[in-house]
C-alpha cells in the first residue's frame, strides 16, 4: 500500500506539466485513486488479466504452427469445386421453395381426389373439368416425378443429399406407381385430344380415368403439409382456442370429403353396378315430390345433391329418404353405415378428448384467477383497483413463456450429436452475427455444435431483474434476444464522470469482455420487461475451442488483441471501457492488428465463403494479395466478404484555430501534392496509440512532445474495389490534439522551414488562370511550409492552414 500511495503521489506531481503521447497513455500503469471507484480492482483496467486458453502453446510454438495451417487452408478447393463434389442438384425438403411446391401439389392432389370420382360416377368428359382437359395435370405430375428423384431425405436424423441414394430410395419406393399413373395421364390426354376416341378408345379412356384414382397413394404428402401447418402455427404461437377450432374444422372437412366419395359410389351403384332385382334406387326417386320425371332426367347438380344428402345422412346416422333396391346397393349401404358409426364415435371421442385437454391446460389459469377474485372479496378491494389488476393478470397469463429444452421430454431420446446440432441451429442466428463465431463455424462446424451444447444456453429474466451489478466479477457474456434492458453507469460506481443510461439494442452483446479477460462489471443492467438472453460461458467456450488446434490458436490471438485494448482504454486517448463497449475491439480492428500468418489464415477462410464468388476472376488476384499478407480480408457478421484497410489520422489545431496539414511529399527534387491530414497505415500487432507514436517519431517528428491529446473518433467508409471485386472498408481513427499552451506554431523549434521558391518545380506552363486559381496561388505564397526529412533525401511538406484554406486547396484544378 505504501508503494502504491507513493506512485500515486508521484503521478499527481507530474500531472500538471505532463505532455501526453499515445504510447505513454497506453503504457501507464497507475492512475489517481480519486478516479477509479472502490468497487473496481486497483489499477483498473490495466490490471485486468487475459483469460488463458487451455492447451495453448507458447508464442514461438504458436507462430511455428501457423505455416502448416495456412498451407492447409490454401489447398482447400474453391466453393464451386466443393459444391460440385458434394452434388449440388438436390432439394431441401424443408426449404421455403419446396414448401410452396408441396402446397401446390397438395392443391392439385385434392383437385384430383375431388373431381375424378365425380367424373367417373357421372361418366363426364374431360372437357367438363378445365384442369383435366389440358396438358397441365400430366405435365405437373411429370415434373413431380423428376423432382422426387432429387429431393433429399432424412435417414437416422441425417439429411441425405447424395444423388445415388436419393434416386435409389425413390426407385424402390413410389416410383413404379407414380410412373404408371403419369403414363395413364398422358395416354388419356393423347386419346382425348388426338381424335382416337372410338368405342375401343372410350374403354381405354375410362381405364385411364380409373387409374387416376391410384393417385390416392400420394396422400402421404398431406402428412408433410400438416407438418408445415404445425410449424407455421408454432411460429405464430396461436392461442389454444384457435388451435382447437382449426383441428375441429380439419376433421369436419375430412368427413365431408368422405361423404363426397360415398355419394359418388352410391350413384355408381344406382346406375352402373349389377342389379339382381332389376331395380335401382335412381328409378325410385322422382322430381317434384315424387310426381315428376325420374332422377336421371334431373340436372347433374340435383343428382349429386341427392346422393350427397344420402351419404351425409349415413355418416350422421340420420333419417334417409332413399333406400337400397338390390344387393350392390345394400353392400354400399352397409359400408356407409359402418363408416357412419366409426365417424360418429370418432367425432364424439375427439371432441371430448380435445375439450378435456383444453380444460386441463386452462385449469391452472382458472384456479389462479379464482384465487385472485377471492382475495379481492375478502379484502373488500374497490372495483377501480381490482379491475386493472385482474386485466393485467389475465394478460400475463395469456402470454406464453418460451419452452425450455429440459421441458421437452422427447429430446432426451435423441442422440447427443443430433441434439447438439438442434441446439446450435436455434442459437445460430444470434451467434453468427458475431464475425468471430462465424469464422469458427467455417473452420470447424462440428466443434461449434459441441460448443453450443456445453457453453451456450438461453436465460429468461422477469421485469426488474438485475443482470449486472457494479463491482461483480463476471465470467459470462450475454446476447439480448428478446425484451428490453436498461444499462446505467453512475460516477460513484463507474470511472465515467457523468451518469448515463441507455437501452440495450436487440442482438447487442453484454459483457463481451468477460469472454477474454477477467472482467469486473462497471455498470448496472436491469430488465424493464420480460427478457430472453443467450448466455455464453467463457470457461466452457475456451475449453471447447482448445480441443481444435486451429480454433485454439485463433481464440488465443483474438483474446490477446482484445486484452491489449481493454488494458489501454482510458482517457485522453479513448473513453473508459464499459460492459457494453470497449473502444477499438470491433472484429475488424482486432483482425487488422493480428500477425500476418493469422490474417492470412482468416483471409483464405473468408475466400471460401460462397459470398466471395461474386468477385469473379478477381478472386485469384485477391487470393495472391492475402497469401502475401498485403491485404486483410474477412467475413463480417452479416456474411459479407470485405477487404479492410486501417488508417490512423492526426488532426492538430493550434491556438489560432489553424490545422496542421500535409501539403505533399518531397522526394528531394519534386513535390507530389497531397492536401490531407497526416496519416499512417496501422501495422500488424499495433494499437492505434502505437501507430500514432510511430507517426510522431517519423513523418510528424516536429510535433513530438508538443501536443495535448483530446480524444479519438472512428470514421468508417466503404466502397467497392474494382481491382479485387469486393467491398473495401476503410477504418479511419481520427486522433484529435491541440498544440500545448505556450507553444507557438511559428516557433523556431518547428524548423527546418522552406520557402515555396526553394522547391524545384517542373518548368512552368503558362495558361489563362481563373480567379479561384489566382486566389489559391496567393494563398500558397502567403504560407510557410515546414519539411520533415524521413531519410534518403525524401520528406513531407506541412503547413498550418485555416479550415477555409484547406477547402480551397481541395478544390478541383489546384494540383
């Protein structure tokens, strides 16, 4: 403690005359005790330690192993080759496109099953049904035949996409029956439209129509459609009452379709079937109450409705006005009675079971509301208080809580490998928004499945719950999936000067620093509504990643870069780190600062991404740039492949409001004009402050030790690179500083100086000048130019310019 107090006292003595440089800020190991709250560790955040990655190699061993990993990534096939090797011609049975196709095939199937029995019973031609008279139906089912050959299927929980296995499964399954049906469809179409319908042709046509009934085997698609409906219903979270109503409606539609089939069969029995008595039921039915013409002379609609009313009466076990007159009709009559008995008992049992199940689900809610009303009566609560409380309680009970994995008993029957895939599929949309998780998934997807099972879990919080408390050691990071969280940091508990409150955005990370350093919370996070979060445990995450050598090295380097930025994050160069944000820890910033072999590995992995295909032929040139460590390429959280360039820009202002501006480069003989702020490209394994120190030691040497830094602002600019065919994102770290009080921008210490006339210029070319050109020329004659030599006779030319002068020199034609 005595040493600490002495160090703090020395720090305070030096503070009034201290001249900051970025390196001295980042390397500073002590700060005043009046700045850091007592809840945080001493010397925070510089004292924070990086979380060790299990089984991580030493630095020398780590760098020695990168060459082999880069060579392995370089030998990977291109995305096109890999997709071709796997066989790209296959259809996912659960894709949106296939769902739409399944819905269309279901409609065609229901049309067939409804219209074909009617046409067969009443002996109608194809022209009476629009879809039956054209080539649409046979063409559609022929297309269905081809699609079935390339539709993937599930075997033992795995999606099989191999072309041979898909074709073999279909050939030994439904193909023979489907082929016969499609052949009959085309035969019917040719006979009906080719002028071949003679007596013999009519018999063939009738056989063809009858063959279409074999299409009922395709009713298996109804089950698939029901699965789609159930999945959509689960997505929209329909109330129990709506689900009950839809179930009853579907059952009633099934009964009506059965009655339709019975009506067609009853009419066939009365017109075509063999009669051992010589009588038929159609002859006994008359129009106009039994006084008119026979039923065969009535319109088709009336004939159908008479048969349909008889079928509905049989199923409902009601009264009938038509009876059987021969053995064939009695056989149909007995079959209809048995179906009616079966449907009647099924309807009663189904409705009873559904209602009992519905009441059981509502039992708990009903009991709680009954107890609440009883509480109101016993305590004589006035209606203007009781009614709002009751309404809010009803609304809360009506909200469905997310179903936890442990509550689904069927998942315990699934293998661990398949369960890990299921869990990662649920977590994937949230995790892959972080580019690091996207990179790790691209490197080893199976390992990330295990990570999702062991290190990631969902967390549900109620309103007014505390997620973070200042001073609490945290080893878990969170992603806000749903709900609302308010984050606050106040001066007594936080190093920030002013209190601040902000809403956590959906998908934002909370305490991401806890994954890489031994983090201590600096603020308070409180839920303002029911929340769902994704919790990532740091120890379990690093343990899983350490089992793969590539992921282990990537995680170790990522954590090292993150730790460097956490420990150096302090004013005046950056703001203090918080639980929501640590300055300059964006994925792009970290990758740009990584060693060249690491960036090469990340870049080659990014070039395997399917989104890199749009680069076309330029992808080969970009690959050469990545392999030569001349370009940094990565995949963002949105899945876009971008090329990243990081620049550190210095903006210095003197007491008169003039800005220190670079006018050009001098190679000892000629000057190349460049009117811009001094800038330097950030190199590997280098912080922004370290890049700035390098700039002050080289191209801006005349400013070294004479600046007071105000802060750093990040600017991002993105444009498409014509050379490489991908987006290039420029990261500009604008470091603002001012000349120290007492320093003069015209002081002799800023020598050497140079007059414009002393610079060797090309031979003058006389031309007519505009007024603006004359103004710029006069401006250049009035300023002093300062030269900084960087060796080899070269140097940089600077001047102190007012903002309007910079704008004038940026105008077109001033070169």
